[in-house]
C-alpha cells in the first residue's frame, strides 16, 4: 500500500503520456515477478522489500479505470466500471479458495480433520460477499446507474450503509443459525452498497476531467486510497483496544463505540456527495 501510494500519481501521468496499455502490460509483468520473489523470500526484509517494490512498480489500477471508461460509449460506461469491479469480485471468490487449498499442503491429515465449520465462517463470509458483488455488478448496477445516475445511487448507498453498520453490535444477541444468517445478509448488503459508492465515484471522477488527465486523476485517487488503507489498520487496532477497556461505560460501551465512529465516517462521506463539496460533471447535469 505504501509503495502504491507514492507511485500511483506517477504511473497515472505516464499512462496519460504514453498510453494505458504499456503501463498495464508492465504492471502485469511486475506483479508476476515480485509476487514470485515474495513467495521465495527467506528473510523478513526480503519480503518487505518485494512487497514495497510490487506496490511501487504496479501502476495497474489508475490506467485500467481510465481505460474502462474510454473504450465504452456514454451509456455503457457503468458497464465498463462494472467489469473492473466484477473482476475484483471474482478475485474475492477464487483467491480465498485457491489460498485455502494451497495452505493445506503442509498440514498433516490428522490436523486437517479438526478443522470445523466454525473456523471456516470468515472465509465463507468473504466468498458470499464476492458472489453478491459478481451478481450485482453484472446484472443490477448498470440498470441502477442508468435509472438513478451515479450521484443519486452513491447518496442512497451511503445512507443505507449507516443502519447496516449500526446493526452489527446488536447481532451479538443472536446465536446459531440466526446469527449466521444475519452476518451473511449484512456482509452481502454492505459489499453491494460499498461497490455502488466506489463505482459511482469512479464514474464522476473520470468524467470530471479531460481524457488526457484521467490517468493522473485516477492516480491521485489511488494514492489517497492506498495511504488511508496503510494507516487504517493501525488506527482501527488502537480504536478497538481502547473500546475494549470501556465495556461497562454508560455511553456506547465497548464495540458500540467502534461502530458509532464508523457511522460518523459514513455520515461524513454522505455529506461529501452534496454541494459545495461535490462538483457534478456537466455530463451528469
């Protein structure tokens, strides 16, 4: 994330100057090389270095988002963005399946017999989210975007995310099948709403700048996304540890405070979809 955060703007500008395809091909090559080197690392510093170089030399995301818009007609742009996000959804399905299968190779059969359904629930939640994203992006999002537009669909998705997140702390009162069902439904709905916001903002962003600046614009967005993804896990860990120390507080005890702050972030994101924060491109007025 750190490497990608510092290099995304550069690769976006390169894509604007020499074209999208050379950057995409080069990025695919670096993914193959440095992922292989990461797997062959025998020292911690080697693993960190290869991951840093992988992020810094992988300028794939910014040009592919610009490219998906440019090869489609105006009424097909939502489909172009959907294909990019559908590939992500397929990765969420296939990746955990392949990783889980390969991870069992060094495990003895006697140990693998003790793996039960409870241990596999987190992986199945990710797979359920991936399946829901795949179906939604292929069959639903294009129609939704053509009906509501990217601005309204982003606003609605942001507003609906608030009660979904607020419901998570209260799921601890459930158990058994009801808990599993609630988690699956919440995970799928949350994934669909999140990808609606991502797709909507991508459409607005790519149509807010000329074609010759789309790579740089997507590079800036990728840089900010990567930097926040680098900081967020540490911040979330500190927040979660602090919340565990106030389990008996009168005001939003324990995990409720975590989800309260998540909802505050959601509300801020919703406010940013209105004027004067959002300048709607002429294309969507």
